[in-house]
C-alpha cells in the first residue's frame, strides 16, 4: 500500500497566480489611490483618461499617460543580512509581472518556501534601458541554506490590508528604486498570510494616480487639470469631433490597438468582441 503524499503548503500554484494576474492587474511616494482599479468604484480621472486616449491626439495621449493609474507590487520579504526582520518591499509592474510569469511558466514554485534546502533567494537587478531604469527578477539557482524563523513568519504584514497600511504611513517601505545602478537586491519572499478560506498571495497590487492628480479630482469634486507644463494643451482635441475611422478600425472600439488601454485578462477587454484581434494588433507594435 503506497503512502499518500501530502502537498507542501509552501509551494506556489501556477494556476492560482494566473487567476491572481487576471484579478489584480486590471491598471504608488504619495500618489492618489485609484478607486476603480483598487476597489471597483467610480473614478472620474480614469473616465477622462479613457476619453483622452480615444481622441487619437498625441498631446492628449501624453496627458493621459501622466495621469492614468499605475501600479506597484508589495511583498513581505526578509534580507539575508537581517534574517530576523520582516520588510515590505515595493517593486514595479515589470518586476512583479516577471515573478508571476516565473511562477506560472518557469517553475518558480519554491520562491516563498521558508525552509532551508526548499526555498530560494530572489534577486532583482537594476540596469539601464536607454534613458529608463529597468529591473530584472530572477531566483537564485541554489536552494537557500537557512530557515526563515517562526518569529519572522509571525511578523508578516497582511497584504490584504495593503492600502490601509500605505495610507497610515507607519510602516517603512523598502523601494526597489532605491538601489544603485547595476546593483542586485537579494531577498527571501515570505509565504502569504492566510485570511480564513482565502490563503492569499505573496504580492499585493496597488494602483495610484500621479501627474498632479488630486483626491478631489478622483472623486469628481473638482475639475480635472489637463494642463501639463511641457505640452501645448491649448490645442487639445479632447472635445473635437472624431475623425473618420480607417477601414482597419471600422466597427472596432476607440481603444482598439492602443497598448496603453489593453490589459490581458482584464474583464472589460475579455468581454470585447475585438479582444483577440486587438491583442494581435498590439503584438505587432
């Protein structure tokens, strides 16, 4: 009689992180929290941003990119040099997406395991891509040789409450952007905090508006300032009549083919009849 194998609770499930990506990555410092992206509530700035993108005007798109909601990921981590201290790490969308993709496609299921010989260090390297910084996330090939202590595991922050944590501002956040050019940050990702039936995820996503957006603008209590110091907004085409559609866009939504609007797995995109065709169009760009 063979002994039934029990699943290791600290190994991550690739299917769960496919669902996580679809739920959380639908579009944070002191930006204004986006009610639409974070809480599925109305956001006046998101409404205007969509209209700006739909005009086809380059100046309007520049304004929209400044004011659209952008995301960061937050993780409970412990650094090798301070193994008795939990830190909240803030990383950008690209690095966060690389970690999700690694769990889904590359077998990175052990990156949050706290046991020696079973878990692994993660590494994020900061480099230059033209004039912009880029961050590359990869796991250490070797298994970690030290256990994450029970004391550290008991000190994890509940990432389900991440917006409240950030609003209160009492927790020190380690930002990946603070490391030097060409440096690599090494850390252990801590397993998710269980919350009843929902065992949670190793990362939380927070969306915020930047570009001078105010809380009053988001809530619709103030007119949205569409001026940008480096743009000629007097010639804004926001309220100009739409131009005649090209043959390629006839019958398509205004956002068709716009990389800034498309989000794989987002319910609004998935429900669109042009979803797959739009994805192919964006992949050509």
